[in-house]
């Protein structure tokens, strides 16, 4: 027998209370904890740094996701939650690297002297490639990356090429480069020169020597041409 003053709780009220409890912040936190830790920017940065180090040292297929996780101090599942696949992680590392490289170049140039700007640019770009010998192996196969990441990579690489072209265009405007220079083609030539040195000349040169060689070749080939005199080579030879 129920006491006279006992409250009567309807099933509807019980259901409402249960729903409110399940939607509370504490309940949400509990469910989130069960599903795993919420991703943080610091975790993502640790994974990117660790993956960059490993992809730079070893070929793509030799880098294990377990290795990246161990070096970053995270669980393997965190990598897949953050990036989805090993290929997508690789693409993110490359894109992040290009973004960082552009920032370093922008901070180092702008002093008004083309040779100094070109030396700073080549030094940072060549250093970036030098420390990541295996970094771009996968990119030789245009189908290796997921389509969305491939688009982002190409966009970032284009930004880097255009930054180099702007440095050369400034040199043209200041009279330090040939007036007829196609700076976009020259920028690609400069980047290609650095990639070639990184891949084929590492055994018999150093980064500093390579930078000096690249800058000297580029300034000699693309610098302002000497004025043409009225005398032809034949006439000049007769006067000597």
C-alpha cells in the first residue's frame, strides 16, 4: 500500500528525465570517451612531424603506420581518424611541407638584392629537398594520391613555383635579370635544377656547394646580357 503523501511519477515523466540525462554534458563526455579521444591540433602536428621524418628517410612502402604512431606517441587508430589512410597522411605531410617552405622563403627574401634573395631562396628550397630524399618518390605516380589530396598538392606546388617566379620578376624590373626572361619557365627550371641535384649529385657535393653552383649558373644564364657593340666579332678581331 502506497503512503498517502507519496508522489505519483508517470511513465511520461520518467521517459523525459531519462532523455534529459542522456543529453547532459556529462553523458556526452562519457560517450565521447568510449569512442576515443577527441582529435587535437597538437596531436595532428605530432603525427605530421613524425610522418615527415619517416617519409623523408625511407620509401613510402617501407614506412609503417605503426612506426608513425610510435614516433608520434599516439595510437594507430588516431592516425586513421585524423587522416583516413596512409596515402592521405603522406599527401598531408607533403602539402604541409610546401606551405612551411613558402613561409620560410617569404621571410628570407625582400632585401632588394637579387643575388642575395636568390641565394636565400635556393638555400631554403634545396635544404628542404635535401633532408627529404625519399619525400617525393610517390609523387612520380600521379595516380598514387587520393584525388582530393592530389589537387591540393598541385595547388601548393603551383604557389611555390609562382613565388619563385615573383622573385625573378622583381629581378627583371630592377634590371638584374634579362628583360625577355620568361619567369614562370625560369622558375620551373630552377626548381628542376634543385631536384636533379638532390637526386643525383648528393654523393659528391654539399648543400652549400650546390647552392653556390645553382645561383652562379642561374645568374650567368639569366642575368642581364652585355651590351652589343657596333663592331662585329670579325671587325673587333682585326683591330686587336
